């Protein structure tokens, strides 16, 4: 029975159980059980080592991605499974629409950037922010090889409340956990440029923003004040980890004072409303992907 269901899912997706492989229909992510979609995507996953620590793989059964073979945290999953955080992937399909301006802040290798670029279509725009130079270079190649260069751009900068320079710390084997600190460069770290998001003209009309910046969320939020003050309708996916902030309650209140309704991406049930108190009661070290809409 299990095998029959997987073969049926492959046929629905355009894949052929006899070995011919066609692009996965991403809208199946909303129309079929997650475990079936993951099995189909895993079956369509392929990869090739290109040398120099870079491999090319197929993700979501349809996009080509350049990944870092020394990266344990994300690239290993993309190479072997072809997907990342299915619950967030599914939620993104519900909010990003053709013609939108979408921002991927903390884009990493561009898994979500690439998905956004397809969802916004030829009339939309995607701005990806990734300060880690070798990762940003792979991201540029991914955008180009998928034919999205005309609608997506990479900004190799960090975002914060103050403009100037900063230091990027990249843990060995875990570039997804890279984080920016203020002050002078330290041994083994990379100096990067830092800007305010509200100082970037093409970002001001954002309709959708995904923010995952490893503890710099509060600093970055204050660099968005000019954009937020415009009162535009928008949706923001914000990774919120209470233990990373001096006062998580104060930060969350700053967010809510900007007129956002509060929800969360539940790993099982998808997007659901959540109270301020429930967010703050979460484990201090646990990442919560908040969904902010206004």
C-alpha cells in the first residue's frame, strides 16, 4: 500500500517510476501529505561534485542549487533529501504571490530565495541578503542557473540598526549559524559591510520578508523603522529565539506596536495564531518562526 501511494504521488508530480524525472509541482506541497511529498522530492534528488568544496544538487524536485560540501547544517540535507524545513516551505507558498517584492534576509545558500523567485513570477522582485562571501557567490550562481537573474538580486551585506562595518563569525561546518558582531575584526573572522534596511530604496515596498539572522533580529528590526512607519500591508516570517535577546518581551512588544497580528509556523499544523504570552513562554533556546501580518 505504501509503495502504491508513493508511485501515485510520483505520477502526480510529473515524475516517472521507470526512471524518467520531471520537475516536481511545488503546489503539491499544499495538496498532498507532507510525508508523500518528501518521499517524492527525495526520489528526484540528484547531485554532482564540482570540486573546490562545491556541489550542484536538485532541490524541491525542480531547482538546481550550488551547495557547500563542508556545510553539515544545511547542505547535507539538500544533497541527500532535496528539501529544508518543509513546514516553512509550505507556509511560504501561502503568502508569496506573483508581482510581490519579497526579501530573504539571512538567505544562506538560497533555498528560500529560489522558491520566492518562482512564486513572485516575472513581474515580481526578490532581494536576498547574505553577508558570507563564499555562500553569497554560490547563491548568485543558483539564481542564474535557474533563470531568475532578471527578478532576483543578491546583496552581500549584513543588516542592522547602524551603518558601517561589522565582523562575521562563521562556525566550522555550520555557515547557517554565522552571526554578525560589532567592533573590530577578530582572528579567523570576516569583515563585512552593514546597512539599514530602510536605507535600501528597492526594499521599501516589500510585501513579504523572511528574517533569519541568528540573533541579530532585534538590531535589524530597528534598522527597518523607516520602512515599518510607512504602514504598508506586509507579511514577515521572523525567527524569534527568546534567549538571544536582553528583553524578549520588550522586543516582541516593539514588533506588535507596529500593528502586526501574531501567528507561528507549527511544525505539524502549519500557520496558527499564538498569543504574546505563549511566545514568551517558549524554551529560551528554541527557534520559533513567527508569522507577522498587517
